C-alpha cells in the first residue's frame, strides 16, 4: 500500500468516526433503530491489512465511541470482535469466488457482494452490542427488533456513504 492510499484510508476511517460522534449518536428511528456507522471504518479497510492493525483500529474506534457515548467498553468489544472475524469472512469469500485478492467497495465488488460482506459483520456487531445491554430475558423480543432495525439502518447508511465516496 502506498503512502497516498494509507492517508486516504486513514481519512476515510476518521470521517466515519467523526460522523458517528457528531451526527449519528443522536439519530434514532422510532426508538428501535440506531445507526452505528463507525463500523464502516473497519469494514472498508484493504484486505491486506494485518490482523494486528485491524484489532488496534477496531479497539481505537470502539473505545473512542465509548468515550463519547458513555457505554463503558461495549462498542470497543463489539468492534474488536468484527475486526477479528473480518479476515475469515474475506478469506471465505475469496475462496468461493476463486480470487486471489478482493477489493472492498461497492464499485469493485458490486452491490450484492458488498452487502454479503458487510451484512453478517454488522449483524454480529449489533447483536453483541445489544445483548450486552440486555438485563433480563423478558426483553429478548425488544432486543431482537432493535438488532434487526439497527442493522438495516446501519447497512443503508454505509451503502449510501460508499455510493457517494470517490474511492
């Protein structure tokens, strides 16, 4: 990766983080759908990014969101989980297509493959985040609705951001 690409990806990750901190943390639809667009910062990184860097970036993004959201490490744990599982999903998708290298993004993958890549990771992130928050099993239906609604909301926002990016 060249220096120019490294700066470009760093700025993109920073943009996702700032968007989350300043705009998306207060955006809630019908008290069910929350938008955690910062996970896009982890998901758009190049496939050749080392696992150690992914874990560090995931922790840094999640911890920063935790500081501004007052959530005591919940975002950091969920972000580190998807940063850890991301290479496995990418390797699985590469093997199923028979490709040596997969570029991440709507323009390079197409909308279907891009959604197949980000949807399971976002769903897993949201499930971990909301299940850590639950305090009794009587709220399980409410929590499942929140997970699905938030996953859809976050997916839509990340796809829109990808469509309007020049990357």
